[in-house]
């Protein structure tokens, strides 16, 4: 394809680094052309614990992607997923400066900038300030105020901030790996993943998206088309492994094998034909003999931790509903841990919400090796970058059926960043 611009995405996770290279042409076609994946153990619960290991993993993933693409990566969009991210609602007010009282894109930018001036500690930086709606002279729930007449413009926004030290460390390891960060390139995973897996209908009606990674669980609640609440739980798939490892005194690598072979989120969903006493074997930590574990026992240990995660989700959804007035009518799971058999069934049972496990479904023509919940954040970063180019170049990304979403981003969100 005749590319207009290339996009580079870096998903730096607890277990791996993923580098994607995509091309966007003037017709609006978006194509992922290269992928690099490298194991990484330099992060724990989203926080850097080994900078050198993380730099090496980024270098290896980038090198693999560059070889497949045949050219070097450009400025990268990088995900953020950590307990050091926090969110809160904000409100901005701006007097319309036009002598005729007509609201311009500059007024919109200024009122969102006013919303960014929310009081946060000096050791934190604002990463996103996303407008959820505008008010003109008391008229609320306006999606796009440009062209309307009024004297007082207000904006409600969802603000995500991060620890300055955490953000600076992420910037350092990426730059030390020889990769430039895009000027708007630090993106909360909860926002990136949503672009790859949520439909317009889910965004509008009210959906909680749960990105279940190895180190963290990222929750974002979308209602009325935009994000209204987000939170990060520093407990992910590695805790499932640790729980099983400690309970049965089996090495973590063996536990990962057992979970992949026979793990299920609840003993309730074990098929009766398999029998309650399907026995698994693994060497103990001591190295002497064999530990025998029934599949039911394994699932009981996994279920205990999974129930804790969904109890946290329940509390956050309650906050979204009662504190921020957001409707939540369904739950979407993504991320590697969401693939554990029975996970959606446990979520439905615990939260009483229709639940599905989602893999990236946009853009069309996505390579099969990326059509997995594991790559939701990486693909979402590419889509996030495409919206920026869409605004700057006046292109129309061919990402139907979410074309309307990108048009909405073009008209309102992108002009205020």
C-alpha cells in the first residue's frame, strides 16, 4: 500500500514486550505489517523493577519488527498500566471570546485545557483529559459545541494522571532502547484496548472493559460514547500462578504448564464426563517425588483469587454507577488472563452482567496472529495513533463499523489534544 505514515506501538507488559508497525495510506486503509514479541520480566505489577532487562526486551522486540517490515520504527506509542495511574472527573469553564458569541475549535481546546487544571499532587502528571460532554449557557449534554452560539462554555472531562517518577522511568527505558516516543505517545492501556475490542453500541449503552494482564487488571467504564471511570488493580495473572505454586509447593514454571493444560476458572464448570478426580502431576519445589493435584483442587485455588478480582470490579462498577452516574449494562473481558476457560462464566455469575471475551476486531484484515486478547492493547495503540493522523491529514480511516467513532474523535477529541 502507498503509505501516508507509519505507526509504531510498544506494549510493555509484565511478561512480554510487543512491537507493532502499521501503515496508513491516503485512502484511510490501515494495515499492521510487522510484529515483534520478546519475553520480559523487567516489570512487576506494571512498575519497573529491572530497567536493563526491560531495555533488552524492547530492543529485541523492535529489532524483530524492523526486520519483518524492512525499515526502522518511527516514534512510538507506549502503553501505561500501573497502580501509579489514577483517574478522576473534572470540570472546566471558559468564556467564549468570539464577538459574535460563536464557539470555535479554539474555545473547545481552551475549555478542555481548563478542565486539565484539576488539582493533583506536584509529583503527578496528567496523561489524558478526555471530554465527556459540553454545556453552553446551561444547555447540557452537547457532543460538539463548535458553531453554536453562547457566552459560557463548560466541559466535563475524565482525567487520568500518573506518578511523575513512573512516567519518567518508562520514558527512559524506551529512549535507552533507541526508540523515540511520539509527542502524544503515552497512552493508558484502558483507553488503547477499548479501541480494539469495543463496539460503538457498547460504548454508548454502558460497558465495563476489563483488560486482564499478567501484572495488572485495567478497568474502564464507557457510557454515552466516552470513558467515564477507570482504575487499575495491581493484581493479575501472576498472582494466580503464585497462589497455586504456594498452595501445592510446585515451581511457578510448572504451575504455568498446569494452568495452560487443565486450568479452569471454577470447578463448577468442569464437565462431569471428565470426573472430579482428574489428576495432574508436577515435580515439587524440593525436587523429590511427584505432587499429584486434582483438576478440581487446582480450579478451587484459581477461583478464590478470581473471585477477589471480580469483587474489586463490583466495587468499581458501583462507584461508576452511584458516584458518576454511569450506566453499566455489560462486561467485556480482554487480555491474556481472560482466555482462562470459564472466566466469562465466573464474571457473569459474580457480577450478573452479560459478559464476553474479546479479541481485537479492528482494523479489518488484522493478521490472524494478532486476533487474540493478548494483543488488544498493542493493536489499540495503533488505532489510537491512526486517529491522530486522521485529524492532521484529513484522512478517513477505513475501520467500519467504527467509522462513526473515529469521526466523533475527529470532530471533538483530537482537536483538544
